[in-house]
């Protein structure tokens, strides 16, 4: 959860959209991460 928050904050700081971030975890390893690039 903390990593998703970090991704979201970085997206906002870089003016890449709203404050939403997500990560994909498989077998305890992060295999993907992204922030929402759409502003609402």
C-alpha cells in the first residue's frame, strides 16, 4: 500500500493526472506499477 501511495504522489508531482496509483504483486514481488494519467 505504501508503494502505491508513493507512485500516486510522484504522479501528482509530475503533473501526470489525479492522485491514484497502483501496483501489481505476484508471489510477494512487485511486477508492475503505474499512476493514473487522467485528470478528473
